[in-house]
């Protein structure tokens, strides 16, 4: 049965991106450090066309997520960092070059319509202008029996949380402080979502927290 999963890295003080994002630093000042735990892992490197890498419990968790994912939903800012018309977007084709690492359908939340964009390696970007429910419905249809991954960023994650559309929340807590930026759970009402802890896995570089959403 298809599940809707949020999977995202977060600082110890609750931020999923640092302050002052730019084209050079799309995750803001020091935001890239949130993901240092994953860069050397075998499953991450394979997914990005690289060889080698570590195999450990962190790697198993990443491989588990990759294998379970049939479609991805992300916000416009995660896709390109832009907000306005596509012709003004300096990263209109995304951050990942000609061969993005997703290898399947990706549904991008945006207010500005454009045609789908198929890219090398099987990644197929669809641009959804009629809301998070529509994006999820399309992603479910594309995922088949696999899961839909809500990849981020923070604003998209918050929208799906508030709407009660998530089944699983997995947060990778990096042992660092960003001080400011985009908080993952900023403004989430106390009664918006009820979580039950499914798994806690700690390693030297990151702590993986997985929760089931009680509907």
C-alpha cells in the first residue's frame, strides 16, 4: 500500500535550511552541513552516478528510502530556488544538471505553469499549479505500489503536515546548530498531527527519527 513519507535532514535546533540562501548556497549559510552525513554513503553515491562509498547503518536507511520511493513531490524553492516566472529563473532546469538523481517522476509545486521536462536517467519533472492535493494525487498514480516521498523544502513539508496528508515522518537530525533559517515545524499547531515513534537509530554523524502519523 502506498504511503506518503516526509524525509528530511534537520539541525539540532530545528532548521532544514540556513539563513540568506543564494544561488551559490541554496540551503543558506552553512545549510549544506545538514547533509554531510549522507555524502559519503554508498547508496547516495550510486544514486548520483558515483562509485565507492561507506556501507553502514546510515547507508542502509538511505537505501531503504531509495528502494521504497516511486514518486517524489517537492516545492519550487527546492527545485530551483526561484519563485517568479520561469523565464526569470536562473535555475529553471533545477540544481542537478542534465541527469538528476531521482530516476522517476517528480512533481514540483509552483504557481507558474510550464510543460513537463523529461531528463536523462529517467527523471521526469511535472509542474503542478493547482495545489498540494493535486500533486499528491498525481504522484500516487505515478508511484504504483511504491511510496510517495515528500522531499522538501520546509514550506512544502509544513503544508503536507498541516493538511494531514502524511503517513510517515522521517527526520535525520544532524548534530549541529544553524541558529536561524527555515524551521521545519515552525507554526505547526499543537493538534495538527499526532505522531507515534517507530524507530530511533543513532550514529556518530546523525540520528534518524521515524514516526508514524496517527490519522
